[in-house]
């Protein structure tokens, strides 16, 4: 027997969800355009060391960025600002995902280079504070998760633009158990949210000399939300006539990434949240797994660049943090350079990392004293950059 009461309860919950999402739409409509870094008198780069090995590896990435931007720093066009306090100890003491004073300092910067932070889990000696990453994405509206995968010897140079705030994950905790036999979840797509992620992908392609942007959906089956994503992609693509735009369905795209003949053709890929989660994990395996790459979270006003891996507190406890591999943070730094318009410097850094970690490998970190320190590896990278001139 169908329960009218349960249907009405489900409809009420769905109605509340719609109100929340429509409010998001109004907030997005009120936003301005993407920040134009070229128009700024000075670009402020905030540096948050984070927890565990975070300060050790972040400081080495900062050294390299300061080396590459030394002329800009002298001219006052770029400034670094070290932000203290984004640590589990202070976050626990203030019972805040990001202490308010720290958030104020973060918001004074245009971009953030962020080391890994600890998120408490059951059994840890910390209160159950929210993830600093999740909080930062919310506070700064970082809607684009950007992950590059670069393996020159295989002809792979991909950049994925994954939507961070909508899709199947947007209201993942707000599905409805209508009855014991029926559960319903929701996928969200807004015009504003879709436009901004797709435009970000095309703008990145334009700024970095890329010639192809690919959309990934399942619009042949998920006709409303994925269909909306694809329709908007095709409209925005018309504004970039020098860039080839094409689209693939998620199932065949997973196959094409392992197709040695076809995968070299992909450059910039833009996709909804769930598909982005699947594809970027698959893509990262080509270069050694999800712990090998840097990552970016980008919004219209702010952007944050980080390593994907965790804070490795055991290395600190054992006195091994000086031996931590900083390459993921350095890759994040290369992404930061490209994002703020220093593409030549970013390219040099990527090329140097390819030499230092793949082809030449004169110095290798092992995480222990039988390998190089993070500082020695950073020196090696800078020496390699110098030879590229």
C-alpha cells in the first residue's frame, strides 16, 4: 500500500532542497568575473605550512617559487605572506576548521600555497573539527578542482577541471528514504555553476597554449543535468574558435584514457563532480597514483594549491620530516605559477621536475636518511631550472 503521508514528507524535504539550491543560484548571480591577475599592482601569495610534514615540504616549494619569481618580487609585483596557525593544535584549541584570525589572513591573499592538514578521525586525540580543506572550499567558493597529469615519455599532458560544488555530490547527504523500499538521491546542475567551471577550463586552455578542450558527460542517458552541462559547453565553446571542443561519454572516456593511440590527443578535460572523481583517480595511476600529483581548488576571487597526500605525522614523530619528498608541493607550485599568468616559469618548473623525477634522477628522496633531504631535492630542481635557460 502506498503511503501518502511518506510521499508528502519526501516532497517537503525535496522542496527545502530546491529552496537551498535556488538561493545558491542567486548568490552565484551576484558574483563578479574571474580575477584578472594582470590588472593587480601586486599579487599576494599566502603560504600555509599545515601539519606534519607540511611545513617542511611547503617551505621548499616556496623557495623554488621565490627563485623563479625573484625579479617580480624585487619589482614589488609579487609578494609572499607566510600565514601561521593553520595547524591541528590551534584548530582543536579554537574548535574551528579554520581559526577566524587565520581565515582573515588567508582572505588578504589572492592565491594560497597550502601544505597538507590533519583531519581528525575516530580514535585521534583531537575534537571532531571539520576538514580545513572542505572549510576553505566553502569559505572561498573554490568550485573548480584542477588536477594535471603529465608523463612526457608517454605523450601524456592532461589537465582536468572537475566541478567541485554540484553534480551528484552536491547534496549527497540529503537524499530521501521515501519508504523502506525506495531511496532517492539528487544530482544538481545550475546554469551559473556549469558556466563557471566550463569557462575556467577554456580560459586555462587559452592562457596556456592548449588547443583542445573535452567535455565528459553521460548526456545520452542523464538528459536533464548532464544534458544541461553539455549544452552550455557547446555554447561557450563558440566563444573560443581557436580551440577544438569535443565531448565523450564517461564510460568510453575511461577506456580511451588507456588507449595508447587516442589518449595522447586529450589536453584539457572538463566534467561534473562524480565523473571528475572517477577519471582523475584513473588518470593519476599513470604517473604513480593519487599521491604523486599536485592539486588546485579555484574560485573566481581566490585559488588554493596543495599536495593531494596527507600530513604523515609519523615522519615528524620519527624526526624524518626533513627527508619528506616535496615534489607534490612543487608541482602544486607550478600550477600556481600558471594560474597567475607566469606560464614560462611554470613550464620551466614542470620540465625540471620531469628531469629530476623521471629521466635523470641524480638525487632521490626516500623519506629516510638513506635518501636526499627535501632541501637537497629543491636545490637539485633549481639547478636543473638554471640549465634550462
